[in-house]
C-alpha cells in the first residue's frame, strides 16, 4: 500500500524525503547542520527568577565551507504547501546573511534567491549542488582569483577557540570581503559585550595568514583593552606580537598593540613617535572603541590614522555616532555591519536591562558659585554661571555627586545581587577611574556614610 505523506510528521518528512534528496546531490553530513539553534533565546525575568524563550532554529543549514552557510531549508509536513516554510526560511536567511532560502513539504522545494530576488519551484530530485550554488554566488559577487584566495582563508581554530556566533561570523566575513575588494575604511558596530575582540582577532588572523596584510597596528585608549587582549583572544599571536612601551618602536614584529598615548608626543617641538615608522609601514590598522573622540579632526587617533592613510583602517564601536564633532561615520563611512544592543537582548546573548530613575537635587536644580570668587579644589576661580546636568563631568566635577552616585549603585547591587554583571558609563577615562575607586571603597556600602562638602566642586576646566 503506498505511503500517505499526509499522515507523516514533519520529522518523518525530513528523514524520508528532504535529507535523502539533499544527500543524493552531494550534500554530505559534514556540509549540513540540522536543527541548528543560532540564538540562545531572550532572557525573561518573572517573580525574581529568570527563564529563556526558545531560540531561533534552522531545520537545515548548508555550508559551502566551515563558517560559510550558503543555504537554509525549512521543512513542513505534507499538510502544508511546498512553500509553506518559505517566509520563515527567508526571515532566518536575512538574519544569518545567507543568499539562498528554501522550503519543502517532501514533494519538492521552493527557492528564494536573494541575489536576484527570483522564486522558483524545484522538483524533489533537482536540489542545487554545492558547486551550482557557489557558481551562482561567484557570478553575482565577481571575485577575482586573488580576492577569493583571501576570502577563502579559513578561520583560526584550536582547542581553546570557539566557533563564532552568527553575528560575529557575518561581521568577520563581510570585513574580509570588503578588504579583499580594496575598501580602505571600514566600520563595524557591535554592542558592548558581543565579542568585538574575538571578531577583531579572526579578521586580523585571516588577513595576516593569507598574506594580504603583513604589518598590523591595533589601537586602543586603555591598558586593559591591550593587556587582556594580548593574553586572551590574541594569544596565538604571541611570537609575532609586541606592545609598544615607553615610545620605543621595534620594526621586527608583525602585530603591534598600542595605546594612542604611546604614539603621540605632548611636548611642543618633540616629534610624534609614530613618525619613526614610514607612512607605508602598516598595511592594516584596527581601532578598538573608535567612538571615543577618535574621529575628531584634532584628536591623537586622527593624527595617527591620517599619517598611515595608505593602510586599510577598520573601526570597531558600540556607538556609531557621537556628538560634538566626533562623528565616526564621517571618517569611516557607513558601517558594513551593525549588531545592536536591542538585537543582542532579543537573541539572548545579552541580558535585558532595567531602567531605574534616581534623581539628585543638584541635577534637578543645577549649581552656581555662591560668591564672586568661588574657588575649586585646585585654587582656580570658577566662572560664575549656572551649571546644569549636561555640564557635570564635562565642564564641572562635583566630588560629592560622584560619591552619591557610587553609593546608590552599590545599594542597588546589594538588592539585586552583588555579582550581577553591571556596566557603569562615565563621561571620560578620568571619571571612570574615580568611579571604580569609589565602588570598591568599603564606606560606600554604608548608606549613612559621611560625604564631602556637597557644594564644593573638585575642578573646573
């Protein structure tokens, strides 16, 4: 008696019809991932406990090479039309940056080609081979053999390395393609906590191993961004990597880690140390956290980038736009990839945050010097005017205000859990260091601690 497909479950359809059809045209087990979750599922807090929504899952991901998915197939049981899963396949394909999306109910396939926008129905035994899909992709992208040699360079992998998350893969692959095509200014926007350093490592490693980029400079503005990076994600570069210290430059290395402060001179008449290198010395410069004023025309970073203007320059940031002239879009151009905080929370890779309003009287009312010759802690006269919240931390620092903020943060952490991962955003590095010291100071745990004179500012500049 013939099998009645209408009585089969979706799993039966996959096992008896779809998987054999894919295998028959050469898609082997190592080229496929079945029931592949690519998000963790949003974290949900209820009644003091947390759970997760179900993550997004593809029925089939087909790979042209490791970390290069080229097609997605969504399956439905035979009570659905052959294209019943196509919209879901297309939605997932757009998220995953995949050019070909398919739906099947066991009778055949419906294909959506994102390269052309065309949709066609395909017999069950005529699914495209890996070679056919790659040929169509190549015809659209038009890579030269030299470009393909760079793009096809595999990811770095060892026992301590993890596979990239889907958005990291997209950021890495798009960057490699852009560099291979000769794009000189590239911007990646990735939310804080989504693995920019891992992404930077894979980009640098693949470009360096391919021979496309041989001398590389990694720029940051804080020691922690350099030191942690060198011993963690960049550890495989140990033998060819150096950190520039004391403004001493050694041209024998291949990967240079530097604070921009180490490469510029603050003494009038003393040349900038980076000028010891010829302008064509570096092939690639990667700027971590490039939103911190690095795009200002008068900034130290801008001086370095313009001196090595012939190098490919990649900016990585969590903030694509900054006010007061530090707009990194003006320098790097529109980002080639953006992974937002909102998307990270929705995918479950970042925990959702809660907004707690806390008002300080000085923020609400502002502050003005009481007398005509009000002095700051350094003995400088404070110009007489009304200072309001936008001025605090920029034009004026009130020591007690910082202490109150640190105390309230600490009290909140004791309520929600002392080990809760927390990010405190500050105006600049100096304020961040001061806040860090306050948050680890024992007195700040005591809500009745004595505070400094609340009206005496620390400094003005």
